[in-house]
């Protein structure tokens, strides 16, 4: 047993370091900078640890915790994106006076929760991980506690998320009742179409997970929370929990629910189509960039779910590729928001961008690349994400899903174009302060160069993702 | 020949646009103009070399390059044959002219403009070179981005509306093509078009796939009734943008019909021929009538483009040698003539900042050189024998008479209407007695403008009298296209019996 603990090494390390930097934070005054830098270092060390782990799958704790390529890939994605999100937002955090030392620590706790989510092979562990993550996210949403909108978004998220957790837990208990086990592999063997009770359980669990990844019709919280929370938190919300949530959803569909594919497929197709349509249509009238990105993220989750809806390995893989590219695009988009500062205040309306192409040509071209990529125009990375998803959707002869998906691409292109229009075609009325946030600039550079050069070697991600799922 | 000449051709403008990006802003942006003129001329010379070294007796694709791209799924495959080489030459020939034209007409953000034009050139050459459906789609769609920017940033007063309309119309058409491309991959197991030619797509799928491709090409051609984006885009785009749009971007669709629709879906192509004939005839007659009513010069030429592209689609779907060669010739000729006409409008627009026909009149007394060239291009556009405009229309009509004489007779009405609107335009702009005071102050064409317009005029007349080089290039490839089409059709019909 003790020998096997090295499987858990990253988690153990993360837990212990969270405790120690918490102590540092408590005992040293004005320790935000120290704690912040330490947490970045911890993330990097954990990243290195995971990269050095052996690749063969291993399970411990009565098969409730699994460490395989799948979980490792998502852990790396979670860590890397948190690192970029955290560091690019540091200037923003200090300038907006939310530089409490708890901030980075709570993010680490959320990461720890996600680690258990993606590694879980058991209903109990999965639920614990999910709740650890959600609890951290409630606090993060309302971290700017003197700001009415931030507190409001925190409460809103808490109430709705608690409800969905309740549904999820109810589903888990039903599943246990009807199959007699909490272990995923065991459930997978027990489940079949005759087990009507378990299908109810599946619906409850799907609802809970759909809430966490903000898919329609469980998306109501997203725009308000995105708009209300400070931008640095929003960028975390938009990226990291989505990755973990999607990973968990894929895991549920791939292992415990593999035998009732036809039952859940209909639900996922519905969720996917409605997310794509709502994401495309509702974003058109938005004036606030963060709110717009919220709706766009709903739409993007719809595309990723289209890949999941195929119920096949190739479809899951395309969804994973999609979410990875989505992460890069969103980190870039949010980093651009950190550079929109005028007279010491951060701007977040689309109209604030009018005509910036003359005074800030580099910021403008970055926005251009990221937005066209979000719209899925070739040869940028976003196109390949959509291309892979629709390739596997059409492979499974789901033509209607593919056509709806691609038509919503056209509708959503409209609102991305509207931002580009504001940036390039409108007359200049504003010039932002000189940007001091070097990390955000570097992040944008990395994100844009990834999106531009992706077409040179588009199978890079696929080669990695192909090794994740076992038939 | 191991030297990757096609990749060089494609990426040369892209690389030079990168150098322009790096170059320092100087007074009048000389360095970026020089780099772009030089690189586009180099591309032109390279493409001429490609034409020269192409084996015209072989129907196969030549200079084929293959690189693995997306695993064992899609290859980055390039190649040219007698048909595509002409479009490549057209692209590389028009681009330097556009770049020269913007020295006079673009005053603002010249550097960005040149970058956009060069990136567009890369993508356009890529479209004509690609031998893989996904690569084709990639280049085809990516062209939207620079064109959107060109119309939106440097365009006229209603530029935002036009840019959006252009982008969304084209994207809407193209996404269906993407579905079809992926479907073809799952039906045949490849997206390499040389392989697909051999495999023969089953008859049941052909109609739907053909319609999906048609939705994209019809918007791009543009065919009636989805042509409405074109007049808006042309009117608002800057001169160089209009020239590229009319001369090259529209030709992508005609090329797409030849390269994809006909060889891949012969049964569907035959089945939908009446549809194409009907839409082409409506385009020829209706848009010619609409062109008669325009009071904006650019809009008039834009509608005449729709009419001329009607001949192109008509000719392609006759499946006769005359018809197809005629429509390719018509595309090349329209590329030259419409480019010239838009440049002519650009010349006076730069001086008077009006595109309205009523603002002009009596130019012949004050701008004699300009008037002479304008008259020449107008006559070429209406199909005067001795210019390229005549040969294209003549061959298309010859081809269509063999298939359906009613269609051909209706199409001939378009020739008369074409003469009507072009001559009336010339009468109102160039001649006329009511000369306004502003006109009297105008200066005649300067050296650069003369250079651009006479180059175009030279080729319009040269190929009008001596079209042999073009037809020699086309001959074997078009024969092969028709042969394969008929063979394919027969094979599938035999299977049916």
C-alpha cells in the first residue's frame, strides 16, 4: 500500500504545499506576492512531477483512484492553463485590490479538487473532488467581497450549483441503489437497458454535469457570474473548470454508461444542439465583452458535446482536442482584456474597443486572430477544432447535428465579426494606458502563435489524444 | 524535378508580407511598396516559368508535391494541370497591378493594405494549386479574412454592411461544402481528388453532395439569386479590392465547378444541368437589365460581372469542348476586362471622389488618353471581335447551341443587352456635352495609371487576336475532363442497368 502511494505523489505534494503556504499566508503580513509566486512554483513542480510519471495505468484504494494517460493529460491541461490564467492576471489582481493571500491558495484547492475529479473511478471520490472544486469556486466568484456584483455572482453561483450538486448526488445514490456498487468499472458491467432505475440515475448525473460545464438548459448562471466576478476569476471560470467538467463527462459516458449509449445519446444531442443555438443567438445582442464570452463559451461547449454525442472513441477524442484548443483561445481572449485599461480602470465593453487598431495595432491583430479562431475560420486553430469534431460527427452519420452545428458557426461568426468591426472599422475614440502587464502580453503572443501555426502540424494534438482512451 | 516550385509560389507572397510587417514605417511607405511590387513580380515570373515548363501534352497533374499533414488522413497535396495554370497566371498577373494601383488610391495604412493583398495572393494561388479537398477548403475560406478587412477598413461609406454581407453569405455557402467534404472522406476514404476521380462516388450520394458544393460555388460565382452581396461588396471595396474580387475571387467558383463538381459528381452534374441553365439565363438577362438601371459606375460593372459569370456557368455545364474552353477563356478575359474597368473607375474616383455616372460627362475633351482606354475596355466588355471578350462569349454560345438551342438563343439576348449598358455607360461618362466645371480641372492619367491600363489593354487585344497559347494549354486537360466525365457517366449508367 505504501509503495503504491507514489501514484498519488502529485496530489499529496499539492495538498501539503497548500497547507504550508496557507501557514505562510497567515503568519506573514502582506504576503500576497510571496504566496502568489510560491503557488506558481508549486504548479510548475506538480507539472514536472506529472510529466515524469510512468504511463501505464494504475489503480489504488480499491480501484477508486486511477492514474492513466487520460487523467494525466487533463491534469497537465488544468495545471498549464491555471498557470497562464493566474500569472497573466497578477497585475489585474493587485490593481483591483483583491490581492488577498487566499486568492492563489483557493485556486490551488480548486485544482486539487479537479485532480480528484479527473482521476476518480468511483462515485464517492468523484463527488468529493467535484465538491472540493465547487466550494473553492464559490469563494472565488465572490472574492471581491465589497463589490455588490461580485457578491451577487457568488451567491447566485452557490445557490444554483448547490442545487445541481444535490441532483448529482441523488443520481449517484440511485446508481448505487440499482447497481450495488460505487465503482465505475463495476457499474459499467451491471448496467444494461433493462435497468430503468439506473437510467433515471444517469439523467440526474448528466444534469449535474451539464450544469458544471454550463450547457443549455443549465446555463443560466454563466452570463451573470462571468460578468459579475472580477475578470481574473472569470478567465479561470471560463477555462479550467470547463476542462475538468468535460473530462468527467467523457469519463462517465465512456466507462459507467457505455452500455446505455442510446439512452444518453439523445440527451447529449439535445443539449449540444441547444447550446450551439443559444450560444450563437444570445451573444449577438451583448454589449459587455465578458458576457459575450460567456455566451460564446456556452456555444463552444455545445460543439465539444457534439463530439461526445457520437458515443465513440473518435468522437470523445475530437471533443478533447476541441476543449484543448478552446482553452488556448480563451486564455488569449481574456489576456487581451487585461490590456484594456483606461485611466487606471479596466474596460470591458465592446464599444471601448472602437478604433484601437490605429493606436494599438498589436493588440488589435491579436484580437483579430483570436476572434477569427473562435469563429472557426481556417487556417486558424479554431477551425481544426471544429473540423475534427464534425469529422467524427459525420463519420457516425449524424448529418443533422453537423449541419446545425455548422450553421450556428455562421450565426456566431456575426458577433465575432462585430467585435472585429469595432476594432478595425470604427473611428478611433480611445487610447488605452501603456500596458505594464508583460505576462499578459507574452500569454497573448503564445496563444496567437499557437493558433496561427497550428495548421503546420495539425495532428500534433491528435497524436497525444489518441493514446488517452482505451477501448 | 524535386524543387518544390508550387510551395515556393504559394508562400513567396506570404513570406514577403512578413518582411513588410517587419519593415520600418518610412515616409510614403516606400520600402513596403517596393518589397511588395518586387515580390509579386517575382511570383509572376515564377508562375510564367511554371507555365513554360508545364508539359502540355499530358493530362496528368504536374509538379505534384505531397507532404503528410493530418496523420494518415489528409495529405498536403499540390499540383497543376492545363486548367489551373491559367488561373494561377491570372492571379499572379493581376496582383502586381493591384499593388501598383494602390500607390495612387490608398493613402491610409498602406503597409497593412499591402500585407492583406499579399496574404490574399498566397491564398488564391493555394486554391488553384490544391489537389486535396481539405486543403482547397482551407485556402478557399481563409481568403475571407483579408478580403473582409480590405472591404471594411479601406472601403466606402457603407463598408461595414457590405463587408458583413460578403463574409456571412460566403461562409454560409461554404459550411455546407465542408459537410460534403467530410462526408466524401467517409464515403471514399480519402480527400485526395486524384484518388476520388478514380473511385467514383456512388450515385445515391451524388445529388446531395453536388448541392452542397453548389451552395458554396453559387454564392461565390455569384449566381442569381444569391448574387446580391457582389454589387454591395464591389461598390464599397477600394479599387484594388474590387479588382481582386472581380478578377480572381469570382473565378474560384468556376474553377471549383470544373475541378470538383463535374469530375466527382458526373451523374448529379448531368441531373442538375437544367437548374444551372435556368439560373445562368436569369443571371444573364435579369442582371443585364438591372445593370442598365444603375446610376453608380461600380455597381453597373458589378452587375455586368454577374451576367458574364452567367455565361461561364452556362458554358461549363454544356459539357462540350467549345463550351468548357469558352467558359475558361471567358473567365480569363473577364478577369482582365473587369479588372481594367474597375481600375478605370478608380482613376476618376481618385480625382473626383464620386462614382455616380451623373457626376461625369464629356471626359473625352479633357482626359483623352483615359477616354480612349475606357472606350477600349467597354468595347471589350461587350464582346467586340478582336478582344478576348468576343471569343469567350462566342465559344460558350457555340457550345450551348449544340446542347440546347433555346437556352443559347436566350443567352444571345444577353449579348445585346451587354452592348446596351456598356455603350450607354460610355456615352454618359466619356461623351456628352454638359461638361461640369470640376471635370475641366481634372488631370489626365499619370504614368503609373497608363502603365497598368495599357498592360491590361495589350493582353486583352493580344489574346483577342492570338488566343492560341491559352487554348493549347487548355486543350489536353479539357479533353481529359470531358472524356472522364462521359466515361464516368456511362460506367454508372451501366451499373444501374
